[in-house]
């Protein structure tokens, strides 16, 4: 017997219609890339990049020289636009909107030699139109926490390499942007200072959590500082592996990097890097 499923006016009037679920608002510091390609003219640099970084997580990018790591960071920050695909930072896809959410720290500290340490640190606030006295006061409140107490008036050439990088990171952090884009921040440092700065940065991100994207050639550095690490192939850069860093990691760097789980993750990342360099 066929059932009559037609609705009468009376039945329509008594039916409860569920409203559509509310659209999820992406956190201001969430990053998502889908199908991203990039090229410089005919030179293809990145192909089919799919990546996500949840709020307050650190994403590491490793790969051989010239594979497009720094270009990918610039794309996320809105300094470049992809040839294909979408990039969203906090749900914003336009380049200017992405840039407004990101603070970029390049490989070199780029401290102004004629500025004191505190004026270099406060530069991001001055660029936002904040007066010198107020910007200095905001930076001064962080100097002790960053291990720079007593060096406020020092010029860049009076600071060690590690201290210069701390000033540069303070300048990046004080901008108040929800996303930090770090392009080989410790590449110019010697091995001992670099290890000290890695431990310092890990502590700084625990104290003031931000979403961060870290570009580095150093697999160990990426695994120590990041929650997840994406391994890129040789140009054109593709994602050949995504690895989750061992957790929990010991606050002490030496203890963290010698843990068996960390050593196993490092070996897996190096194997992926070798595969990527062979193009397989």
C-alpha cells in the first residue's frame, strides 16, 4: 500500500523547522592552505601544498635549499599571492588581511644601528602610530623576561648575536599579531648560541602562546620547537611527509633531543628529507 507523504497545510503549520547550524568562526590565529601553487614566471616553486596550523600551535617547515620554504612563509603572511589554491589566516584570504594578522621575522635581525635596543624593540609599535614614550614603556616591561634587563640603552653593535636575536624577536612579538612567521631566525648563530636560543624560544612560546610557522634547515630545531613538521621536497616543493613532534618534550633541550622518541622522529624526518631530495 503506497503511503501518502504529501504535507497538508495543517501538518506544515505544526512541523518544527530546525535552523541551520551556525557557521564556525575561524580563530584569528588559525592557518589553512589548500592546493597552493606558486611560480616565479616559468619556474615552478611550490605544488599542491595542503597544510593546517591550529591556533597556538607551531608548524615547522624543513626542506633542501631552494625548495620554496621562505616563499611559502611569505605567501602565508600575504607578502605574495599564490598562483593557485587558497590561504586563510583566521579565515581571511586576502593578502592585506593575512598580513594584518602576521608578524614576520626574517633571517637577519635587521636592527637599526643608530637605535638603542629598546627603540629597536619598540619599532613595531612606533610603526603602528604609537608614541615613543608609550612604545618604549611597553617594550621595557618585557626586557627582563627576555634576558635583556640592563641593555635597554645598548646599540646593536654592543650586543651579542643571541641578544640581538632576542631584541628582534621581542620586536616581532610586541607587534601584537596573532601569528608569528619565523624565517630561519637562528641561522647566523654559532652552534652553542643557537641551542641556547632554541631553548629560550621554546620557553617564550610557552609563556606567551602564539600560532607560529618556523622555517629552518635544521630538522632537530624544527622538531624541538614545533608541534608538527612538514618536510618539503626539492623544487618544486611538495609536502612529502608531516610528522608530529614527540610530546611531552622536556623543558631542558639536551634531555628533549636525546629522548628515544625524539631520536626516532628525527631519523624519520631525515629519511623523508632524503626521499624529497631524490624527488621520490
